[in-house]
C-alpha cells in the first residue's frame, strides 16, 4: 500500500503506568505518535479516529487513513480510562500471541491480552501501515514475531 498521511496514533497513558514497564515509552519523539497523560485531552481532534479495544469489528486496511487511539495502562486502569472516549468507534484485534511475561497475583489478564507495543504493532500491521522501528526497543520483539509467525 502506498504511503499517505494519516493522523498520529494517540496513546493515552494512565498516570500510574510505570515508565519502566511502559512498552510504548520508547516511541516518544516518533512523529507517528502523540502521547496524552490521562485524564488530560491533547490537541489532536479525534473525529477521524478508531479506538483499539474489545467488541468492535477487526481492524483492517479499511482503517488505514483513520487515526488510532490506544489506551495504555494495566487492564483494570485501561477499563476506567474508556469513559471519555466511549463515542469513538472501537476496533478489535484478531487473536495474537503475547511474548510479554505477566505475573499478576490480583487480576487475570483478558484472553489474548497483549502488551501495548504488541497491540500497536498488530494494529499497524493489519492496517497496512509500516511497522519499522516499532519493536526496536521491545525486549521480547523476536519472541513476539516468532510466536505470531512474522519472522
């Protein structure tokens, strides 16, 4: 698919998300992304955006020119972040396998849950966007690509 301009991917980060565990933090400064700190709303208009989540149609190349909104936080925190963005169309991902090692003593992750960087990569891939440099700083990039038969 030919390159064309599309709105930046907006990643809304919960203030309790630790930088040391934030898989998308290395994307700051990449022109393809804008970061907002929840609950603040940034300057990007979201009228042409889809929100990555559960329960919507699978994201695809039909969404290529749309903006992508991603909520970044633990599963429990991300659920609480949805309210201000409830009117944005939801797009889901088909099953992908995560390489991110999770150990929670309090909550069980949803079936098919991915690290935020994995979800962004999968969305870009399915939208037909370039995925170069997305996983450059992701410790489990090789395992993620192998698990999903992309390597």
